[in-house]
């Protein structure tokens, strides 16, 4: 029975990895472009145009047109390239999990782009995803009726890593209180 449960768990994990890789290829861009206002440097810094008394006061001597394409905006220096990639997002998520687990005396493991967290009540794992929904998997230590010894889907939602960690903590604290009430 344990072997069958392990095989089912592996199949579910492989399916989730394929789904995430497909999502990553659709959503995750290698670069994020954000538009910023042009910051003067020594090269492009000029004094503001002051119309001469002979020129028309309503017109500027250098009209600045808005760019029509991203390429034009880039050439005009209006774009800032933010090199925040999926790998950096995952690294940041791992750092957050590390600090969280250290603070709450939990253990964690990073394996195949998944983060596994072990608590007093059960085990959890998820793949942090900045572009869409994240599926949180849970495995209880205490088996209930009609429950297999494998991970099950707790939820699939668009949440930040901090929100997922907060959910895990709240869930486990509620389970501990229930256990104490009925013990």
C-alpha cells in the first residue's frame, strides 16, 4: 500500500512540475520593463527652455513628443530594465521561508523547485509562483477516515509566499487547539 501511495505522490508531483513549467513558459518574462521619468545626467542634462522675447510665449523651442513604441521609449531613455527573473523570485521566496521557519522553529527543504515545510501537525509543500496561482499541498500526520497517507491539495490561490506561510501557521495552530480541546 505504501508503494502505491509513493507512486501516486510521485505522479502528482511530476504532473505539477509539468504544469508549472508550462505556466512559466507562458507567463514569466525574462525581463520586466517599467516606465520611469527621464533622470538628468551629465550627458543629457540641459537647462529648461526659456523663450526669447521675440519668440511665441506659448510654444517651446524643443517640443518633446511621446514615444509611440517601446523601442522609441527605450531610445529616448524612458525605460528602466528590471532584471528580476523567476530565479530571483524563487531565491527571494526561499529566503523568506528560511527566516519564517527559523522564527517559528520549523524545518524546511528545497527540492526540485518545491519548498517543503514540516510542522508539528503535518507536512506541506508548494512551488512559489509570481505569475498566477500557487497550489499548496498538505499531508496530515493523523490519518482520518478515508484519508490516504499522501499529500492532498489544500488550495490553489493567487497568494504571496508570506500569505502561504501565514496560512500554514494559522492552520497548524488551529489544529493544535482542537487537539488540546479533545485530549
